[in-house]
C-alpha cells in the first residue's frame, strides 16, 4: 500500500504528532491503555475456536468527532471533500457537512464523524500517531460492559446492543458521551459503526448462507473464517456491514476511532 | 409470416394491460426459434419496460404481453420505524418501504434487470434472494449492497409461479424477521385467468422484547426468534393492516384471487378464510390446481394463489388457523363483501331460543325422586308431573316452547292440544318413533319433522306425558310406565305419520 514504507514507522508517528500539533489540536485526544489478553472471537482463526492473543494497546476513549476531523482536514487539505481523489473516498464522503471546511451547527462538532472512507480514517489515525484497530482489538474492547471485560454471554448485554443496532439511524447523531465500559472506553456501541484496519479480511459471503461450503481457498486463509458465535447477532451485523464495504465507501452511520501501540510488547 | 408475427408480438409488448384483458392462448412459438430450455422464449423483444411495483395489498396489472421483454425492476431498501400494533412501533427493514415489500409482476421468459438500492440512511447492508431466480443464492451474492449503494444483476424468469423474495444478509433470520420479504409473480405466457380482484397478502412472524401489544418502540428479540416464540403473527406487517377501513373488498358475484405468501421467518401458515371455500388453490404457486379447499398450508418461504367467488355479503375473516395466532398474536384480516343477500345459499339466523339441555343439573331432582319412587312402586301422579315438568323444559320446550304454544307454522302447540286430547296414548308412539309429515293441530296444518325421542326411558316418557296432560289447559289423565313399555314392545310403524 502506498502509505507504507516511505519512512520508518517511528518517524511517521513523529511527523504525525507534529502535524497534529500544527493543526492546533491543542486538546490531545484521550486514550486509555488496554492490557494484553486473549479473545475468544466470533471469528476464530480455526474451526475449534482457538482464542486469539491480543497485545496491549491503547485506544481512543471516544470515536473521532466531526470537530476533530475538521481540524485534521484544515491541516491536511488534500483530505477535503472535493479535493480527495475518488480512489480514496466516494461521493458520499463528508457530504453531511455544510461545506468542505465547515461541519455545520456548533453542536454537530461533538457528534461522531461519519461519511468517512477507510482511507481517510487511516490517514487521520496516522496523523494522531496511531492506526485503526484490528477487528480483534475492536472486538476485545467491545466485549466489555460497565463492569465486566467480557459480558458477551449475558443475554441482557447482547439484547441491549442489538436493540441499538437494530433501530433506524436518527437524523441527528447523538453527541458522544455514553457511560464508559470496563476499559474506560465510551460509545463503542450505540453511536456509530466503526471502521477497523482489517475490514477487508472480514469476508462474509455476500449470500452469507454458504456455511462450511464457502469458497475458503479463494481467500487464502484470511477469508477462512468460521462464525463461531452464531447467536451473537450484534457481532454478525457489524461484520456484515463491514464486509459489504470497500475502502473508499462511506455511510451515514459509519465512523471510527484509533489505537496506538504501547511501549514494550512483551509486558 | 415470421416478420408479421414478430411485429404483432412487438406491438403487444407495449400495450397497456388491464385486469379485463382476457386470457390469451398459448405462448407464441416462432418456427425455427424453438426454445432450448423450457420457459425460455428467446431474447427480449422491444424496448425495455419498467416494471410496475405496487404496495400491499395491491397487485400490479397483468403484463398483457405476448413476447419476452427486458423488464427493469428498481427496488429500494429502507429501514424505518412503523406501527406494528396500536401504540406499538417497530424498526422494520423493508423492500420499498412496506411490509411485505413491493409486489413484482413479470412474464415467464422475461429478462429481468434487477436494481437493488440501499438507502443512504440504512445502517445495514442488504441483498435479495428471489425464489423465482435460477442461479446460486437466487441473486443474493450478486445483490449484496452497502448502505448508500446500488447493485444490479440480471436473470431470466424461466419458471412461472408465485414466488417469495427475501433478504439473505447475515444474520439472515433477523433481516427476514424485520420484514424483508415480498412476492414476485411470474405469469405463465398466456397470462392468468381473468378475475375481478387481485390482492396481495403476506404473513410474517415478529419477535419483540415486550409482550404482545406492549406500548412504545419495541426492539427485536433475538432469543424469542431463535426459540421460535413469536410475539406477533401478522398479515401485511401490522395488526389492523387489513381490517376496518383497510379491509380488502369485493362485491357478490365477483371473483377474488389472493396471492398469499408467508415470509416467516419461522411459522408455517394454515391459511383459511372463515366462511369461504377456495374454489381453486394453486399450491406453492405450482401448476396443479386443488379445488374446494378449506385451509391451505403455506410454508415459510412459500406462497399460494387462491381463488374464490364471493357469493354471500358480509365480513370474511382471513386467519392463520393455528388459531391462537389469529386471536392472540394478530393474524387476522378482513375481506368485506358487499351486495345482495342470497337466502337460498345462506339464511342468516332463523332461530334464537333458550336451550337447557337434557340433563341440566341441578333441576333434575324431581326426576331423580320419580325414578326412585317408580322403582319402589310408590310413584304418585304429582311426582310424575313434577318430574315431567323438568324433562319437558330440557327436551321438549326447545321446539314446543316453555309455554307449550309451539311456533306458528313450524312446531305444533302442545297446549290445549286437540291432537293430544283426542288420543293421549297415541302420544307415546309419537315420542318413541317421532312424527313426520302433515298433522293438524287445533285447526292448523303442520308439515315438519319431530325426531324420535327414544333416548328417553319408559319412566321419563310416562312422566313427560303425564305432565303435559295435566298442564297447559289439557284435559288431565295419567300415562304409566307400563303403558310406555307396551308401546315400545310393539313393532315400529313403517311411517310414523298421523292424520287427525
């Protein structure tokens, strides 16, 4: 991918941090550290559902807001609506904004940004010294409720999430400030869908009913997913949404948040 | 010759169809252009046609075409909150903004260019599996569409019939449970027979976290859906979608064709119209026609076409005859038939009278006492009258009325009855054998049927007649058990008619 390998990652992060500072992003985004662990994923790497190891990382407390994204494109005008190449963002990109540089009403600045492409989201996270979370990282954090790090077996927890996903998108998105989960992360359910770094590997068949007979070999391992947790409709819906998209796509209910690596991986 | 025929079918392809279009003959088969596959009548002819889509309960007019065409279908997926019951709302996912989705009508052999548009406001990606499509997934994989996107695929409608379509995006059950289904009719080449009304009805089961009719916005309940415990079973997506002002209508003498689908996701429908018999059922929309059907099974993901003639005015109730679904989960719709009554087919109510039943306790104490007394040989006439009064109320008064006056012209009186007075013992035979045919009582002729009352024992008949003789202005007297026994022992008369 073209964004890789021009500079070593550390240098890139440094530049990004500088850019963020230049953009007047005075109040740095708040991140919380998520400890390493293992995740029994809804999308296991094999048929027996072997848990996936998760390294420690830190994650944004809230999704990126429209105000934050506006400050980003002030510093990086090539990501403005109308200037960004179509390869990186479709015609719906930031179309809910009043103009290329203005979000709209003041209150809208605190709403989560939507109508952003994966490329734009990645660029934003790089500018903030991070990247998009992987599906497994996102799922790991999203498994938590207010008190438990993994509440997924609780039918009430599932039902709550599902109810929010299943409702129609409101005309005005809620400002982000829902209660924090056990990791201190807010609004991971309920506000918007969120991009993940490896969304393209979430190859749910367009038909989604092929079961074990999916064209696994076609996708060289990454696509050889087995949905382990068929009752977790909330996760299924999210995977279905992400798998329907291309990197340049954007929708009225899809935003993102970023993660950053934490110092020593060995812990 | 070939040219002439081609221009003819070309003209037919663009003519506007109406319900009155008579059924055409067989499909035109051009010599030398015989189809390689059944249902394939060759390449589409003429300009592409935009399919007329209708919201339920309406059905698009017949295509009226005589040749295969290229038909463009544009269907938009919209996720929206709508009423599921009075004061109860639900976030439906819809094909075309309604549940069930828009009705699609094409002709066998048509090439259908299908456009699926997913509204930008949608949260979910969607696709469509049409059971009328020959090909993997029924079009599902080819139509997987992200919010704010538009997919296109093309299929040839090779098989005629009435087919379900539905969304097949993960989680499939949830998409279907949220209302993502509808019907596509693939007309046979000659069209369907002419009827006066065509309606579109589709059953579906719904799962909400709240109870049946619990007010407010009710979210989808995944557990109930997996357990197959529906909160609602509905026709056309809402309680009351087809009742009251929204009932479907017909006039007496008109023929009605219902395209009835079942979207499921779980329940199988025992579809029945209370008070009507389906003259014809095309089960599963197939080619064999069942006649005189009372209730027809519609599998989840299946559909039927039923036809009947409205003959008697009134309200006909469409139900799932798994009957608790009709009265406790909402599976109820109304077909309102207006017109002139035909009393020769259906009379309406002719009688409403009190019926006490033969053995209605606790009023039979006198009977019990009389039975005991008879057994011990101490039965008095008074006890007989008391017992007979109870038995008369239970058995005889239904027709002869509690006051013994009968019903003019129908049931003769037993009060002040000259027929009874003339020969009290003859009455024993009447009770035992019944009485059919003309009889004159108190100067009025009656011609009806009294069934034999031989379920009554000798004691009971004796008591009833003794009561009668001593009541209602009759002359008095007594019938004994032995008298009845004697008559019962006699051979039955060939015809228990009597003249006076």
